C-alpha cells in the first residue's frame, strides 16, 4: 500500500516539475520581452538629433535597423527611446563632437546577469510552489479536512486518545444492565492476559440498541474513558461516498489505524446506514453493499486477542444484515432501553449535579411524572428548570421549576398571548374535568396529578396529567379499557353538557383507537379473535408503526371489534358523568376560576359531600 502511495506521489511531483518548466519557458519567451519593450518609447530621428545637440543623450546603441538612446532629464530621471536608423555618415562624428561624452559603443539593454536569472527563473519558480501549496490546502479543506487532497480513501474517524472522551460509567445512569455487560470489555482491555491464559476470546463486536436518547453513544464513550485506551468515533453515514469503492477504502483505513493503536475501541454510530440487509435486488446500492462487505471482511480479519473492540449503535436493529449479527462479528447485543422509575430518578440526580438546586427537591415525584422519558429528555427537563429559575430571578432551582419543565417538555411552553373566548374556555374546562372525573371513578386508572386549561405551544388547549403511584411493566385488560374510557371522557362531557362535540377530542380519539386496535391485534384481549397476532410492529424503537398480517375480511372484523370496544368505553364514560353531573359542574366551574388545579384539590372537591339543592 505504501509503495503504491509513493509511486502516486512521484508521478504527481514529476507532473508538477514539467508543468513548471513549460510555464517558465513561456514566461521568458513572451512576458519578459514584452515588459522590456514596454519600457522603450518610439520617437522620430529629428528628436534624437535635437537631444544630441542639447547634450541630454547619455548613451547610444546603433543597431542594424534602429537606434536606441538614453536621455537624462533635468530632474535626473532617465528614459529609453527608439528611432529608425537613417543613413547618416556624419552621425558618428556628430556624437564625438557633442559637448557631452556620449557612450555609443556598449549595449543600453545590458543588465546584471544575477538579477536577470532571479527575475527570469527563481521568482517564477517560487511563485508556482507557493501557488501549488495554497491550492492543495484549499482542496484539502473542501474534501472534508483530510490531510491530503487526493486521499479519498482516508477514514474521517475522530480519535480521542486515552481518556479524552471525558466520560466514565459514573456519568451514565439508568442503564445498569448495559454497564454490567460493558464492564467485561473494559476488564479485557485492562487485563487481556488472564483471558488469554484460559483460552478465551473477547467478543469482537458489541451492538448497542435502543430508542433515541437512551445514551448509546454516551455508553461507548464511557467504555473508552474507563478502559483508558484510544477511542475511534465515526458515523455510518461518513462511509457513504459518491464514488463506488471509496467507502470500502475508508473501512480498510479505519481498521488499519485501529490495529496500529491496539488496544483500542472503534465506535460506529448509526451503523444501519451501511449495515442494511442485502436484498439482492437490481436497484440495490452498490456503494453501500461494497462498504458492508468490506466491514464484514475486516471484522473477520483482525485478531480479537489484540484488543481491538468494535462498538456500534443503532435504533433499527431489525434492518441490519444477518451476516453482521452472526457470532464472530457483532455477537453481543446490549439493549439500552428507556429507564425505569429508579433509573429516571438516578438520571435526574446525575444531571442536577451541574446546577444549583434547593435541598428539598423531590426527584422521585419528577421521575414518576415522566414515565417513558429517555435520558436525553430528562437532561432537557433539568436544563429547562435551570432556565426557568434564571428567568424568575432566582439562583436556585426549586420543585416548581422542575414540575413546570416537565410540562414544557411534554406539552410545550404556555401560550400567554392566546385569546380564547369564554364559551370555548368553558367547553375546554368541562372537557378536561370529564377526563379527570372518569379516571377518578374507575379502580384501574392512575390517579389525577394535575388539570389545566392553559394553552400550550404544542397545540393543546388544556390537558389532564395522570401519574401512577408505582412503576408498571404490564398492562391488564381492565387497565386498557379504563384508559380508553378516560380518553372518551372529554368528548362525553361535551355531549352531556353542551349537546354537541368539538375538534378538541381529536388526539383522544387517535390514542383510544390505537390502544383498542392493539388490544385486538397484538395483545390478544379480544374474545372474538382470542390469542392471534394480526399485526406486526415495525421499527419498535422509532415510533412502533404496525402493519396488518391478515386478510381483508379479517381486517374488516378487526375494525368492527375496535369500534365495539370504543363504543362500550364511550357509553361507560357517559354513564359515569351522568351519575356525577353535580360534581362535573362544580369541578368545571372551579377549574374555570383557577385555570390550573392539582390532583389534591380535585380529589378534595370530589370527595366533599354535595350540598342538597334548596
């Protein structure tokens, strides 16, 4: 490889030298004579004779067809003139008889040979070398900052030497299982001999999978920081090039550098960019497939005992090529799932170390209110709380800041300039109380935490927040039905009180339909279909879109079953609100007055005995 590179450099040098010589010859043949000629003014013969008689001519050169002469002015300036040569036999005598001693034997154009050589050859060569270096620097920058403008096959990996990632396992919270699996890799990089003594080989590759924001890249940096070894970081998209074969060349260069710096860690982020399944279709991406083939070859080619560990991250593991996941390549799959209650609390505490908080902050309540949040979202909540404290003129973050930041992340900022009519505010208040009242009157619903009718930038005109008292990992059929009834409670309140319906229930309808369909097609909670999987989940970490796996006749029956479940839940919500119509009015008026009420205030009014009408 080095010999080929040297040959390429030698050819480039020879081409540069030949080009420089040709340009310098052209420069001496055309540019310099033109410059010299521009210094000489043409004049007539009579002007020459007048200047001779006036004694201003200092030097004369008689050529075959012209006469050159130098005239010195009164201010000491000199000027060269050229005139035609006329047959004048008395010219030499006239020059001798001139009052001034005129030199007409030498050459007026004689110059210093050293100066002539420098101007004609040295300066042009220096100029071309400087121009070449400037052009190479510009081309190098345009090609992605590579050291050599022609090095298309160089990898763009960022190299963090030793522990320069600045991250350790102490900076990672809520991923205890993933850290435990990665600690063995760190131990191998520290003590490879004890594994070699027993004949064990460390897995060559570990694949970090999970939803966005769960800390996959952070885990990889923490491994490098703990192991105190060089860390190569590159994104899968950086391997993709316009020219076929360039991505494969980058893979070769990356692994060559890694082998030279072993033990080390190579981290490939978003590996699904180059690791997608090869479907064999004619319209396949040749460049991506060649890059993948080269990656597979390199992973087979290096010795696992050298201490080169390949880490990769993706949130689309189902799209990866099976050859990439077989034993001997990425033979460890480490999930980085959304944190549980204890994990969320630990993440909040880790990120709160860099901000100043009041001592009585309750992170557990914030963790319970953020079920399903990723580590990145929790870090954003802490940052939003700090920003809110500054906006309010305080230098410490308190509990209210954290609670408000949860709502900002979930529903957006408050729309303080939104103008809503009193009639619409009343409809929104009854809508939200309808949700809360239906939830409170069911045994399998989460407790109401907060109700507000203040509009948010996400488009919500109000919302009802429910927070479970403890972490739940399973969803029972009763809880699913209770959730659907709660979602239909807002629309039910509108129909019951105003005898109409609005577009405010659109999000509720979407959620209720999605949950009811999942009950029928995926959870086996329908008596009509029993335990049959009628839908498959695609991209479980990126939205969880589904696709039906049944006939059109069965799809029609699914629609009927979903409609039946939602209709039943809607009727149940209507019945609950009808039975508690007095509390519905009382709570709605209280919410209209306060705009935001807590779960404790809601339950206090709900449990208070209703006064008999007079």
